[in-house]
């Protein structure tokens, strides 16, 4: 089967490796044929050669990690040792080994779910990050009537903006230095702020501070403290994503004096929230089509990841599809 491996920073190589043995699936495992994958921000450090914090990043040489680092996957079930997945099903979810860049992928069936069959695989990829966001919003106070700010308006931040507005947020502010005026309203953003978060916070009047601030940038430490500074009294800050650093400096004085709550966490109940994402997408049928702005053939994985590394106006989500 075909497989991609990172053989050096910023460098994929396509190789041929043996097919997995269908009769050796462990309990709960599913064998998938790759139909599509999505590039997540948490994949980028691995592509750049940085020792990241993804479960699949074992610390071995990059060339030893077959299929790494893609984890957002859509596939056809070829064999199953999971009671809820049958051969021929089309499913979306997690490549649990963060090894989705292979023709055939073995994954934990609890992190997969069927999806609306009319969705093309390139669009169905968006259900995985949507599931993560819906789970994150469950951890927050009810958003109905609240003011919400989302720092970072990339593929995750825009989905957060859309879901927050759909959850009843009275006003959504999106903050990003990249031009997002063209897509902000489509994703429920009431006020598009083209600025770095530190400059935005510096000019934020006390009466304009949001009730909930979501940090959706990641890969550096500064913006979390900006989120803490931006939150109104009694507000909540949510940090989303896989941190590259073990320690993040934040102002505990600000946390204390403003009675703030800081939350984070990984996505649990994956099958349930994938079902919720599918239902949400059915309720908002234009969402995934607007979300997936660029699709690359699997033969162009190198180009797709290079494009993902460049902040670009008009780009939201990148999908990779099988030939």
C-alpha cells in the first residue's frame, strides 16, 4: 500500500509498505481505506520537524512514523472488530495512531462514526474538528446572550465562531492579523478585528470585554495571557488545541481579581460528538462547503502541507483526498 513518511523537516516521501493484516485487528479496531484526510494545526509542528506533543510522535526518527501526522480521516470500513462498524460503512473521525497518511489505516472504532452519505469525503473531513468544538462548547457556561471573542480565525477559530453564534451568543468577535472580512460574516462573526491579540486587548474598553474568550491560535504562549486579559469580570477563558510547551505564563493576579475560569481539555465521548457534528452539519447544510476551501489530491501531500504553513486570506480548511 502507499504511505507517506516525513523523512526530514518539511519533506514527505511516498513509499510502499506491506498491507495490514485484516485478521489481526484487536478488539474494537477497524481497518479503513483512506478516502480523505484533513490538515489540522496540530499537524504542522511535526511537518516542520519540531518534537511535538501528539500521541503518535514517539520521539523516533520522523522516517519511522508511517502515515504521521494526520489524524482527521474519512474512510471506508474494510474489516471491523467493533460492533458498531460494518464492512462497507463510510466513517469519519480520528486516525487513533496519528498515522492517517496511508492507503489502509487501522484505528480505534470508538473514535469513528458514520456521516451523512451525500457528503463528499473532502467535506466530511470537517466533521472531526467540528466534533471537537462542539465538545469544547459543552464545557463552557451557556452562551445564550453572551459576548464571545475568538482569538485566531483559522480553520478552528472560524468553526468556534460559527458554533458559538449558533449556540445563541449575542455577539461574536473574531481576532486575527490575517484578513478575514471576506468570510467572517459567513461564520457568524459580528465584529472582525484584524489585529494581533495583544494590540486588540490594549485597546479593549472595560465595558466591551467579552464573557467568554476562546484561544484558538496555539503554537506559542503569548495569546493565552491575552485571552485572560481580555475576559470580563467573572468570565471564562477556553484554551483549545495541543500545546507545544509544557508551561504557559499567565497573570494569576488577573485571574484572581477578575474571578475568571480557565478551562481546556481533550475531546472525550468521540462517537457521541461525531454524531452531534453530523446532526449540526445537517442543520447548517452550507457550513462544510464554506469551511473546506482547498482540496488536494493525495499525490500532492507535500504541496498541501506547504500551503497549510502559510497564513493565507481566503483559506480556511484543507482536505486531502484519495486519487
